[in-house]
């Protein structure tokens, strides 16, 4: 701790709180030892460290080798996790009736919109098919029914008066 008020053990690369109450000043605390997630560190002797500092090609070669080993290690962990997935016991998550009903309503509305979307997509795909006159007939029928629904289907309210008054 030459000029800093924090020891070099208390400074970490993760976003976590730095423990300022160091009970043992001569050794690091175990809970503050972090593993950086973005960097790959290579432990080398002094001669090799000097070569890494002065030779960029050697540095890139060693970094590439370290990244390949790290990738192989991660792939091994993934494979072990995939193989062990069948042996895990998963317990059902308890949730209330209101949450179940909400999710059920959401799933129903998604299914409804999926049906409508598929219907529209099927209709639009017919436009590009070889049967043009059938599509034009269906489109004409669809626009006529839409016009009936929007123009001819209004309810008029005249207060308490009848239509004759």
C-alpha cells in the first residue's frame, strides 16, 4: 500500500462493493478474490514475461493459445452440464390461481392472434398464386363485407324520440 489507502487485494475487476474493513492486513480476504470475466491471464516466468512485452507476435501467439484453451475448457463445462441435465431434479414452481388465469388468458389471446395472422398470411399468399380470379373474388367479397360492417351497421340514438318523430 504505497500511496493508496486501499490495499491491492481490495481492488477487483468486478462491480461489487469493496470491503473497507480489512480484518487481516497481511493477507487477502477470500470473499474479495474475484475472477474477471473478460480477460484471460497467463502466468509466466520473468524471462517469458519480458519476451511478451517486447515481441508482439509472441504475445498474440500466447494469447491465441490461451483463448483456445479457455474455449476448450468452456466447451467441456457445457458438455458436462448437458450430460448432467438429465440427472437434475426440477421441482414445480408454485404460483397462485390469479397468476395461472392471467397466463392462461395471455396464451389464449396469443393463439387467437396467431390464427388471425395465419389467416391473413394465407389470404395474401393467394394473391401470388396461379388462381388470380379466385383471389380477386374473395378480396371483393371481403371488402364488401367490411364496407357493410363499417357503413351500414350504425346504431342511431335520437334521445327519447322514435324514428317517425
